[in-house]
C-alpha cells in the first residue's frame, strides 16, 4: 500500500511527462539538471573539503555549524518559499482502510521530496570524511553512515511534525498572517543583524551550536569525528538517538492532531452588521467609475480575493517581506546614496507586484475552478472577465504600495512624495507587461487552485518556465528608463522613457488581451476541464 501511494506521488511530481510534448519535457529536464547540478556541485565541493587532511582543525570547528545549517534549511526553506512540499490530504485518505502508522510513515517519506538536495550534500560530506586519513579514513565506516542516517531521520521526523503544526496554524483566520510575519522575521534575521551592525561577538554567547554537545547537529558531528576529551562516542550516539526519538514523538503527535483537526471549522468566521456594511461600501467603489458588467465583476473579484486565505497570506508577504529585506540596507546607507536606497520604494513595489502574480494574474482563473465555465456561458464578453481580474489585481498592488509608503513614513525613512509617485508609475508600467503575459498564461496553462491551502504557488510546469523566460523581458522597458536617468541624470528623460514604455505597454497589453480572448474561445473545453480537475489524496506543492 505504501509503495502504491509513493508511486502515485512520484507520477504526479516527476519533472516532465511525455504527454506534455517534447519541448515542455525538454525544458523541465533542463531546469532539473541545472537545479540538481548546482547541488551536486556543492556536494562535490563538500566532499573535497571534508577529505582534506590539512583542514582537520577547521572541520572539527565547522562541521557542527554545517549540520546546523542543513537542519535549518531543511525545516525552514519550504516555509520561506510559501510552499511546504508534497503531503497527504488527510481528509481524503481517512476514507480508506489504511492504518494511521502507515499514513505517518508515508508522510515522513514525503519529506525527502521537500529537500532531497540536502541528502546529496550530506552524502558528499560523508564520503569526504571517510576518505580523510586525518580522522582514520575507512575506520569510520560504521560511525559516519550511522550518524548521518540518524541525523537525516531526525530532520525528516521534525519536518513532518512542523508541517502539520504550521498548516493547522495557517488555517486559523487572523493567525496565519501573524505567523507568516514571524516566519519571515526568522528567515531574514541574519540579514537584519548584519546590516544593523550587530557584531558576531555579541551574539556568539547566544549561539551554542559549536559548544554544547547535546544539540543534535553537534552530537552527530562528535559521533562521526569524536567529541571533546573525556566524551565517548557512545554518549553522542545516545544523545543523537534521543533527539531522533523526540522527533518521532513530535512528528507523530502533530500528525495525529491534524487527523482530528477540523479545517473548515477553524476558517468559519462571523462578521457584524456594521463591518459588513462598511466593507460593502468599499467593494462597491469600482462600480461608481466603471460601467456594468465590468464594475460588478471587479466587485466580485475583490470580495472573493479578500475571503481567500492563500491570497491574504501572499498580500501580507508582498509589502512586509520586501520591507523587511530591503529596509536595513536603506537605513545603513542613509548617510549616502546607492541604487537601492534611491529606488527603495520602487524595488519593494515591483517585488509586491511579482509576488501577487502567483495568486492573481499568472493563473487568473485558478480560484474559480469549475465555476469558470460561467465566463463562457454568460452573455458577457470574455475580455470583461480578464479585465475585471486585472483591475482587481491592480487595486491590491496599489494598496501594497500605499501600505509600504505608510510604513516608511512611520519609520521616518526619507521617502519623498516624488518617490511615492514614481513607485506608482513604475509599478503601473511594469504591470501592463506582466498582466499581458499573465493573461496569455491563464488561458494556455490554466490550473485549479485550492483557496484554502496557503502553502502552494499559482503555477507549475511549463507555466513556470514561461514566467521564468518572459519576466526579465517584461521588466526591460522599466530598466531602460532607469538606465536613461543614470546616463543623462535628468528626470525629464526618465519620465519620457517611462511614457514611451507605457504607450508600448498599452499596445502589448491590448494585443495580449485579443490573443487571450481568441485562445479562450478555441480552448474553452480544455480550460474548463483543467480547472474542474480535482485533487487526489496526494498534494504536490
């Protein structure tokens, strides 16, 4: 049974399918070769360094920190990228007569798919240590594989438990946004410390990874290479085995809690009549300036997006994460000028535009699912549906810029009114190109998205390849405007180039809209079929 589930998961996650066409398969294979080739290169470098006898002292000092980095990446990288990897859809698998211990085993094995590249790095370091004569070379044939196996098992079990815990927290209304901010702060904490001038000596006493032998990464290093004087390898083995047992207990405990958790009840909310009345006035504002049915369709998009957990999480990340990442550089360079500090607001705004794409314009009909067939049956032009979704996305993008501007004002960052206006103009021009590309992708590569799952992106496969190739091209006109300002040192030239870019963007957007409308009419059955496709018991995100 376990083998059958894992085989089904592999078939859904493999990087290419022959039915998708040779070009799509070749592109997917190329991306896979580049990604795993990079990690294989790191594994080879790790092997050569670990096999060098002259680096014995450095290996003893740095191996615990390397294992700590592997552990941190294994646990937090899927969270920081807003995807938490392959998983079991518990509510669907409970219908089958499958023992819960077997379901937990499958969930743990699926954690390998989340960060399989780290196993390459661990394997490379292990082979290097076995080749190093300074540590006895092949006399470590038992201790090194045993330590690496226990350390990998600990990470797998911990990752399974953390995923179950965080997924439950992310399904609580109001709490998911706070949790997202906390996770982002944890991810950028080293960057904040670096740019705020906190010295390594001041935080070293709070970072006992290399000194305390009872942390799992330190115990694994001591088991492989030997611990401090007077400490037997058996002590490190017992310590690492205890951490692995704790990881199993934590992972199984959280997994079983998720089995009994009612996700729908956690998302149920009730709003007062006063709140509903105020929100309704805001939603109806576009109808005051837009004709029907376009105004009504924009109002529908605004209401549905605000109620979507995945969209709310990405919206919060759009302005907060960009602010957290780039603001320390601006504060540190406040005494001088740099390309980042001078264009800080524009950089954060374009980042928010990019991030919102995964839940809006890159896959515009993803949240509609099978209901998208209404756009082909109703007596309304199809371009109205695309235009309404684009306008709703633009409204939220400009709200992101306004939120960042208010935050900069509260933090007393020197953002002038001219820079705020520039950010709106630059983002609007870039948005014309990205929305046009997104409209083409939405009708050529549609995919249904679950609005309740907050840990998935909005595109995959060939659609991601299209984004990867066309995104730099879409931003090229804006970059040319900045190059013109740098070359001529003249704001008039800058806004002149932006005006030409906007005119070209309107033309490209109109042509893309016409092409998307024509394609939608020709592929309406395929589009509805793709958007109506339900999820199986396995989710690969």
